[in-house]
């Protein structure tokens, strides 16, 4: 049995797998991590292997390593982005500098098949990657996610303030809606531009897949077909672990 850990900027997601998914869960970094993992894992046999994909700092990695060692008596096998694995070839000259979450999302998409893909992660950061049918990574982009754009704008200005949740509109008639609309539609414009340019390079219209905490909210704003994928990082990590066996 394997314990898989996806350590993202906002939360930790985990899954226990053997020949199938047995259990999974998620916990925010601002919550009681020890209690959440204890509750989720102690009713199961201890895993034989623990694998983790992390984009967080070494302090949080050390905290999770200590909790896992106490609960599972296993060290963590930290996975970093390689030059190639599971049929995916990393475009970065320094492969390890590509976020492992992005690499694993490509592994999951490539295993699913169905032609070229554009993978978009919509969370604290907005990440975009183009993946050819043969597993070639063409490169990607990183921008602030829509919510981070809003937070940054509000923290850096004296008079831009929001008094409600706001609605996305093409032309807003109040500051709250103007901020929300500007940030979300900026993300939409970047995605649609990236897909358009990637279509030319890939020679076919790619399947557009969005993942992350804000993906569901972004999909209806796009003018092109898109699908939301769940647990892409964990699924990619499971495929990489299986390829090692």
C-alpha cells in the first residue's frame, strides 16, 4: 500500500492506494495537520511506501515528514521534476526547476491519452503548460491566480476597496465588480491566448484541462470547451510510483 501526498500552496491532499484508491482527503495548511492526518490514516494498515510532491517550503516539508514518520514509520520519498518520466519529456533546461505539480499533471494527462493537452492549474498561482501527443512538454507560463491578483491589488492600493464578493461582468459600474472582473477575465484572456498559440505549435486543438481550487469557477468564463480534472497531481504521482515497480 502507498501513501501519496500532494503538498500545494494552500493545502495538503493525500491518498492511500494499492491496486485502487482506498481513501483520500485534504487539509489546509492553516488547519490542524496532525489531527487531520491521524484521523485519516490510523484506521488503515501502515503503507509500505510514502511518496510526496511538494511546492512548499522546507519547514512545512519537515513538519509533514515528522507526522508521517510517527503515523507510518516510513520516510518520505520526495519526488522532484525529472528530465523525463512516464512518457513525458520536460522542456526545462534545468528540469528540477519545473514545479513537480505541473510535471505530474502532465503525466496524468499523457496517460489518459486523447491527443495534445493544455494543462492549467488555478490556485494561488495560475500555471499553464502545453503537452504534445507524444509527451513533449512545449513549456508554459506562471502568473498570479485570480484570487491572488485581487489580494495583491487591494494590499498595494490605498483607495481600491471591495465591500462585497463581487460579480464578473464585461464592464463593471462599481469598484468591487471591477476588481473581481478584471482579475478573473485577465486569467481567462491569458488561458485563451495560450491555447491559441499552442494550437499552432501542436498542430491540433489541444484538450484544455483545468485543475485546482478555483478551476470550477473559471471554466464557465471561458469561450472554449474545457474540463475540470480532479486530483491530477495525486494521479500522476500514483502513475510514477507504479512505473518504478
